[in-house]
C-alpha cells in the first residue's frame, strides 16, 4: 500500500517539476531582461522592452474588422483602425479641419457648385505603384454608381458631373453644399487594378496591411514611401480580444501597449507606474431616443416629462464614475461653434414637474415605458438601468429589454418598431449636418420619427447655405428646436478612456472616431 | 464490418440533422447578414442588392440544398464577412482547438483515473467530507473565473505565459503549447473532479459485488482484487465517460479561448453567430457534430476490445 502511495506522490512531483521546468525555460524568452524590472513588484506589468527595441506596439481591440475594403467597411471600430491605411482626396486632422491628402490643392467656386482638385504628385500605393487619375475616378465611381451595392454612398448623389484634365479633377454639383468636402473624405482612393480590395487591401495611408488573421489580429507596417510625414513606429499589431477582462489582462501581462474605450472600472485595475490613462471624448450623442410617432411619446408634454425626470449628472456619476460630458441636444463640444452649451440644463432635474406634465397629458397614474437596448453595449445597458431607477420618482415605470445588436438594427433602427432606446449617434464625417439632418421628417434614417415642419424648413436652409456664419446660426437654431420640443432625452458625450503604456507618447484625439497611430512613438 | 457501416451511417445522419437544425435556427432567429455588413446607413435598395448577391433572397430549401451540395463536393462556401473560403479560415483555428482538447484530455485521463482509485481509500474515513467538498468546489467554479485566476497567477505574477499574446504555433510551438497548457488546466479542473467522482462511485459499486466478496473470502488481498478485477470491470463505464468528455471539451473551449485569447474555433463560432456569417457557423457546427459522433465511436470501439460481451451484443443487433 505504502509503496503505491509513494509512487503516485512521486509521479505527481515529477509532473509538477516538468511543468515548472517547461515554464522556467520559456520565461527567459517571454519576459524582458531581468535588470529592467528588478525593482517593480511582481504584480506589475513589466515594460515590454522587446517591442520597444524593435519600435513596434500592440493595441487591443474588442472586435474583429467587418471589412478591409474601405468602401465596404461600416463598423465604427473598423473605420477607427483603417484610418491609418486609407486616405481620400482630402482627410481630417486632429483639430477638426479637412486638409488635402491624395489631392494637393482643393478649391471651390464662389457659388459652391464646382470643386477643382489637383492630384498630388508622387503619391504611391502600398504596392509601390503611383496613384493616377484613373484610380481616383475609379474610386469615386465605385462609391457613386451603385453597381457595388455595399460601396454606394448616397451623399455623393449631388455630384452631377466628373471631368478630368491631366492631373486636375473637376466635380460639378447639382446643388451647393457647404459640407461636400466632408463627404469626399470617405472616397478612399484605392487602385483600379486591384481585383480583390478585401483580401489584398491596398491604400495610400501611412501604414500598410502586412497580415491579417480572422478573429485574431491585424498587423500594420510603416509605409516607407508615404507622401507625407508618415508614421514613426515600424509595426503596429492590433490584437482582437473580445473579452473585456482579457484586454485588461493583456495590458497587465505586457501583451498590449494601448487599449481605447475602457471603462473607468477597468482603468483602476492598471498600475499607475506602467500605464497612463488619457481621457478624450467618444464624440457621440448618447440619448434615450424616443419613438415620436408612437403614444405616449407623440405628446410633447410626455417627452418633456421624461427630460425633467432625468438626472443626467447623477446617471454619469453612478454608471460612468463621473466621466462624461452632459448634453442637452444633438451636438457635442468637439464641434465648437455649432455646439450650444446653454441647452444642456434646459430641463433641470425635477420629478415633481415631470409628474405634473404627465398628469396634464392625461396620465395621472404615470406611464409604462419599454427601453430597448443593444445588449452588446454595456455602457448603454448600464445607463438604462440607472434611468429606470431614476424614473420611479416621476411615476414612470421603465422595463429594460436587451436585444442582440443585429435585432436592434433590424427592429429599432431600420424597423422603427420600438418605444424608447438608448444608443450613441456619431458623425463619421465631422459635419454637424450628420447629427441634425436625421431629424428631418423625410430623411431615411430618422428612426425617431421626429416630424416638425418648422425643423424641416430650417434644415433645408441650413443644408444649402454656403455662408459659414449663416449655416452655423441655422444649425444652432435646429439644436434649440430639438431641445425645446424634447425630441429625445439627450444624455451625454461619453468619455473615451485610453490606457497607454508609460513611455509611449503622441496620442491625439480626433473629433472623429479614429485612432491615429502615425503620431505614436516610444520616448 | 456491419458495425462500421452502421456507425458511418449514423455519422452521416447526425450531420445532416445538425446542419438542417442550424439552418433552421438561423431562419427563425432575427437579423440578417446583409444588415450586419451594411450597418446603420444602409438603404433598402443596398440591402436588397446584397441579399441577392449572397443568395439570401432564395427560398429556404433552395439555400439548404445548395449548401448541402457544396458540402458533399468539398466546398464549404465562403464567409460573408471575410469574403474568403470557409475552410481556409477555420483550418488553423481547428488545429488549435483540437490541440487544446487533446492536451486537456490527456491531463484528465492521467490525473483523474489514479486519483479516482486512490480516493476510494478514503471512503468512510475521517477526511472523506473534505475530499467531497473539494471535489464539489472544483466542479462548481465557473471556468471563466478559474481562467482569469490562472492568467493572473501564472501570467501576470509568475510570467510563465503572456495572457493576451498567443504565440503562433508555427514560429513558437513551445510558447504556444505552454499557453495552451494553462488554458487546458482551466478547462480540465471541473472535468477531472467529475471523472474522479465517477471513478470512485464505480469502484465502490464494483467492490460490493459478489465476485469481489468471493475473491476476498478465498484469501486474496483486497488491493490485488482491486487492481486485477475491479479496475478492469470499471473500465467500460470510464471509457464511455471519457468519450463524452472528449466531445464536451471542444464545446467547453469557447469560454476558455476567450479568456486566454486563443484564436480557436470556439471564439470564431461565437463571433460568426453574432455576425450572422452563416457559412462559417454551418461549417463549424457540422465539424463539432462530427467530433461528437467520432468521440462516441472511438469510446465504443475501445469498450468492445475491453469487454467481449459488448462485441457480441453489438453484432447481434
């Protein structure tokens, strides 16, 4: 008996020894030189000297990319990353301007109907070939013609004529548009000769795609022949880790150097010595969007009651640890001149007033509301929970209905079959128009069914205005109408918390949902 | 021979049923791939055009039989999202998941069988309650939690592997195996606890049988009886149980792959379902079904070698 017990014990010991041995031999390659992290306690992530020495970084992202074809990509998380790979004739800057990119000069006629663009000399594609006017026209046509359904960009319908002469491109518009360049930004220039833009992504940006593994990683390499200043890091690896805990573990273990869109909860798990948390804003309008066509929200008093029943700052404090900028209308501070801050506190938190308004509207016993939320967006789900709790004081009984993203898209966003929902709306082309146009009564994506003749009238004036000051005034008017009529319960522009490994610098926040890696570098 | 034919037949039927059920499930569940691909700004015309391009506008049975035809001619179709062949996408992931399952299986077998027999010694003893509690605990803790704990202890503190950075199998096989080893420990713990419990109760049951009493009364050592007769007789149920375990391991790998950041089949299945990438889901589900039937078949074959009675029974049917 004893012998057997001994044998089992011995074999277990042997197994353990093997385990330890195998770990030990490997740790010399996996961890950095012992000298560098002798002082840091064992629980802290070591500075990954390996990647620093080879001038590369690894960035964690929460989802795979929906398409590497720039004309097909729709997910915000994809545009965020491929911003480094593709460029249009013009591109955005961190301070919100639109500057020439593949074009070197851009000029508009006085009536705003003709745009003349000059092709920049010496711009090369990632495969080494030069960008020609044919490539530009091909890219433009791919987004305009509708032959490729997924690439079609409706906003370009206003282009009535495309003519080229040498290296000059002339675009004639059927109506003037002050925001035309912003839409032109999305016409990423790709080579006409490339038959497979998805499998073999080729662009003109400062980084080129080196390799991709589905649901695993995307590797970008510095493009040496970039026409501009170009990137500083040689290699940037995007690691896909859909599990939030794994992203934090990845930072702690040294596998990752940068992760965006973290919750304040997650950032507190990181050591201050190894990481710096930078705060930007997500540039979106998070709101409780209401179906204005469906009772009880077809009554402005009920909508206003909801606004009075909402304690925005309280919600931000509770669900977001105080990170976030309260909003009062469909516009956020990054838009500078368009943003009307005075609207933020238009409805002071006042549950008693909310109950009065409900009674006036014929609901003395309060109302029942179903809030549909896309379940994959934890921040929106958390927001819904806090709001539901707040609304009790105003006799508003809220039920939260979490649905899958795909179902949300179909039923809520496209089907408009909902009562109330929480989401964040962005402007992916840096125009105020994108955020305000969607409330025009005839607009396709007016999923809130907001309908107001006065709004439509001013919107039409705003869109066709060429004078900037005039246009700005119109847009601010629109914002005020949305607030006064309580189109939706506007909540906040969510904070974007980015964990950056110490020693890595140059992170810039854009008024767009993009992560520019070309400015990043090791100190 | 008859048996082999019956098994193959069963395999084909199972896979047919499973593939049909998956197809049906997607038909009933809301959402469609065109919507996912085009996002919030899609116009109805764009959606219709893309649905046509993907063949989604065809009737349900037409789509199913087209897929089936492709499957039997070795064409798994191409992914909607990645726009490339499904097989090329899942092959590298399949090998990782199989490796993970294999390492786990070896760990389970090597650890739990001796442990199960050994734990028989404690039956009725003063420490039996402790063993039972520990066993229950191992079964109850969710792999998700254990995974994070293991990553933290072995990855962050001891630096034995780097969570979030799975090395490529080809360029760094040692690193990849080490990473997989920790993931399989996480995957194993509840299974080992279950197997130990199963082994223990089987041994207890066998030891109470008449032949054991006879053997002991004829003067044999208790331990000799245990190793010579009881173990052999407990083997069939153990093999059957391990066969089930083998089948379940692949399914269980989904959570573990997510926590450990292993680019395996389980993670890919989950993301493909939410993307409504039907061809990929279809292929993975059929592969999993194949795997389950295969594990059962192997367990049966082994049992027949061990216990000739089963062979006779099988032949007679």
